[in-house]
DNA sequence: CTTAGCACTCACCATAACCGAGTGCTAATA
DNA sequence: TATTAGCACTCGGTTATGGTGAGTGCTAAG
């Protein structure tokens, strides 16, 4: 992007001002609030250029300018100086009571932490069942032909799967098979388990075929079987009511649009998936991505890991007009805290 | 309530009209749309009486009248004729794909069913862990001092509880204890288990004390440990975005208020609890109850059972101005379907 | 290239006028 | 005595009008 020093300074000032006030920015305001040693008229000329280049837009002819998505992108990529998280807020994150004991609960608490810090909507995507390593696999015979498969991951994620057994395969058989299968399947991800299961079936057609086919058929996969399909993780969404206090979303139709988007979780999940491998914090702005294209809505996302392996992603959703220099470190720090928590034994 | 025939007819007409149009009802409208053989002036006199008695209110002097909460209460208790559910809708409920396989999923699907039928917000309260009978209890030793308690109810509700064992109590011990404890504890509700556990501890101080105390301490209870406390069931809420299309809630502040109320789930849970033992469908209107007192918001609630035992409640939340004669049978029928599903083996 | 000056635009706000649905009251009527 | 017709009155909603001010684009001078 060929912007000279001065234009960049002005663009930066405009965005900062707009982020702070939510008001369209005029040329006078710029010269007054930011000491640039330049007259309003000059600023106007440059603003006209910036508008031509697609960085600014006018709500109407006689209003000030407003940054476009393109401007935010440029701002984040080259203009933004991310401040370190103030000591006090860092403490707040560290001391937030995140309990490991129950996994779903941990996810919920994390969304709440994100929401309360950023005042936007916190989201956390749980690890995908298909890609988490399960340390323990256990089969519990129930009454009749029913049995329960229990999967427990290193990090304490528990998944259950109800199985309907072959009539010829009794509860007693299951109990015997249990040890063997636990040994064979534990320490593997779901995909790896599938592979191993087909191997086993090839090796020994007779013994466990009955059980194993059931296991494969019934999805064989733990996790919520929602419309999103079992291969995706579950999405936890924080306090949506934060949205009501954001001036950008004062409009009922806008809020409605956002809520609808939240109810179609799979699109949001796809977007969060794209941040899964990236290092550090990523920002998605408004309409620039096909998965969650809503004018004026941005996502700040980071992945969390357990012992180096990516588990899932978390972040906040808010207006594009967002104080990125504070929100980014918040998301970053929260991801680190969650990572540490997941890595602890 | 001493209302003569004619006054009741007029009140009924007013409420019906208001439910249908969401507009304040004037005296002329009544005489035109409902053949009561009476002049507007007479209607006005009666309306004045009804207002004095607290059944009607005027938004402002020169507007028509609007029913109060008291009017809706009277309407539901004595005026309403609930129609049978039309064949077609009944089929829709019956054929809705409710899967028993995964319990949480079943709850979610049920909220969705309620929402899509009523166009209001469907809610389903899951059985309280403390009061469900668990058919199977199983302890799964994990690595280190950790172990998992798995509870499975008759209806297929699965709950997990992570335990931290006494160091002196090994995984091997647990395996041995497993059979014994499963036998002792299965077929009981949580409360009953607690009793039995204390009994066991009295009988035999040495053997399982280590495990049992951990079990009791860690809450010993399955279920989500949210702010609502473990003794309450979990609440599933359907598609909230239905709220945006309800004219009564066109106002941003009103919607905000409702969303806040939803985020404080425990109050809603307390209210739903009150309907747990009642037979049939119950209606809670606006501010008439202390747990969820929101002007203009009503709940239609019924309980669902498995083999005669109450499991939980479900219903819809919408404006007090609600076509009760269609919503009530919808809730009723859904509760019956869910009950049947839970009773099937 | 920058800047002062100036005419122009347009959302926003307040005021005023009008309309109409609806009311309460009174007096006539059955 | 209960009902009804008639009428003046109320008041929210809509539309028209004009003023205000922040902001712009353009032009010409520095």
C-alpha cells in the first residue's frame, strides 16, 4: 500500500478517533485533537484521497468520514501498536476462578472471562473430538443390549457414546473385551482409533467384530451430534447481552442479524477453524471473510494448546470499531492461561 | 370474580382482538368485529367498569384499552376454550426427529421443536441430577490419582464426575471397589446414594472410606456445576432470535431486559420448578410471580415424565399477548411426546 | 503544495398544524 | 333504569417548515 508518512498518520488518527468516539470524524476534529501541524483543508484533501483509495467512507455528504473494513485491515497490519496488558488486568485474568474439574464448565467460564474483560461476546471452541488424543477408553455394560463407551482425554475432556450391541455379543463379552480394547485404543485420536479398529477387524475377524462394527456404525465418535456433524468441536458462546450496550449495534435489525448468525454456529465454527493453526492472535474483519460476513463485525481470535498441540480456539466478537490494542492482548493472555491450565497434569 | 355474562363476553372479545392484532382495542372495533348487539357507548361504559376493576388499562387517554395481567389470568382460568391440536400440527410434533441417543442433544432438539411450533422461545429443563434414579454407577480409574465416576440413568442420561483419590487408595483398589459400589449405589437417586454412603462409612470404617469421602467432598454429584448449584437441573433454551419478530418486543430495551433475564438462568429454573408437580399445562403471566417478573412476558409450562415419575419441565416463553388456545396444546402435546420417548426402553 | 475563504449539503432538532381514533359526559330514548 | 346518540375533548402520530451546525468541495491566494 503506497501511503506516505503523513497520510498514514492521518488515517491512524481518524481510526483512533472513531474507535474512541463512534462518531464520524471531520477534518477539523483531526487537526484539533491530534497535533499534526496541518490545516483542516489539507486534511480534507488527503481524506478525499483516502476515500478514493477505499479506506474511508462518508455516511452522507455532509458528515465526517468513517473507516472501512480495508482501513481496519491496514490499521491492524501496519499501524497498530499493541500495548502490553496492564499489570492489573493481567492479574485479573490470572486470578479468575477457572476450574478444571468439569470440562464444559471450564469452557463456559472462559467465555465469561473473555466477555467480562472485553465487554464483547466471548467465544471458545472446544477441541474437536476427532483430533483429541484420548488417554482412556472404557466400555461400560448397561442393561440389555446397551453399553456405554467412555472416552477421557489427557486434559480431562470426557465424552460418552451410547452403543447398541449385537445380540450375540453379551455384557460378559464386553467386560472381557474391555481391557483389550482400552489398551489398543487409548492414546489415540479418533481418526487413529478408526484405523486401528479396521486393522483389528482384518487381523481377527471373529472375536470383536460384533462390537467393533457397532462402534464404527454408531458414528463411533464421541461429542455432540448436532447439525454441525460430529467432526467439529462444540462452540461455547459467552454473554450475548453485551451486544446491547454497543453503540454500533443500537439498531434492532443489526442485533437481530448478529443473533441469527450466532444461531448458525457451524459457519462461525468454520471461521474459528481457520485460526486453529496460526501462531498468535488473528483478527477477522467484517465482510472480508465468506464464513461470517457481517458489515461492522470483527473477530479477534487465538488458539490454545496443551503441551504444544493445538486444542481449539477462543476469542471475542465485537464491532469492527474496537480498541484492538487492548482487546488483542486480552485474547492473547486468556489463550495462554487456558493453554497453561490444559497442560497442567 | 363477579362479572355478568355480558361483561365477560366483552372482556373476552377485547382480549381476543388484542391477541390477534396487538393494537389497543376501542369500543367501536368491538361492536364491529364481534356481533354483540350492543352500541359502542354501552361498551364504553362497561370498559370503564372493567378498567376500574383492574382488567383493562389505557396506554394513554385517547387510545383503546389493553388487557392487564389480571385480565389474562381471568381469561385463561375461566374464559379460554382450548381447541384440540389440529391433526396436521400433531403429526408435525410426532414426526419431528427427536433422537434419544444423546441426551443433551434430545433436550436441544426439543427446545427447537417448541420454538418452531410456537414461534416463541422454547425451554426445556433437564431432570435434576439429585432426583434422577441412576441405574448404573461405574468408577473408571485414570492415570495417577484421578478417577472418573460415571452415572447412567434409566432414560440414558449420562453424567460424569472427576474424582481425585486418596494417595493411599490405588487404581487397583478402585477396580475392586467398583463392583461393590456399583451394586450398592445403582438404582438410587443422588440423595439416596448420599444416605447409603454414610451408612457404609459407619458400617465399615476402614475399607472404602478414602474413596467415599472424596466422592462426597467433590460434591459427589454429577451434573453441571454452574452458579446455579448442582442440585438444580440444567436449562436448555431454544432459539432466542424468535423474540425479534414479536411486535410486543420491538423495543430494544425490552429485548435487552428479556435477554438479561435469560442469562440469569437460576431464577427461571426456580419458576419452572414450581410447575414440576402440577398436572397438565400451567401458565405464568408477567409480573404475577416473583421469580421472573417481567411485564408482558408469559410462560406456558408442562412437566414431562418417565413411567409416571416427573423428570423435568418444558414450555415456551413469549408475550402475555399470546394465542393461548393454540400454544397450550402445543406445549401439552410436546410434553407427552417427550414423556413417551423417555419411557421407552 | 498548502491554506484561507466561501458557498453548499444535509442530518438533526424544535415547533406548529392537522388528523383521527378513541374517550367521557350528558341528555334523550326505550 | 339501562341503553344509546351526540358532542366536545384528548392526545399520539404524521407531516411540513425553518433554523442550526458540522462538514465538505472548490477556488484562489500565499
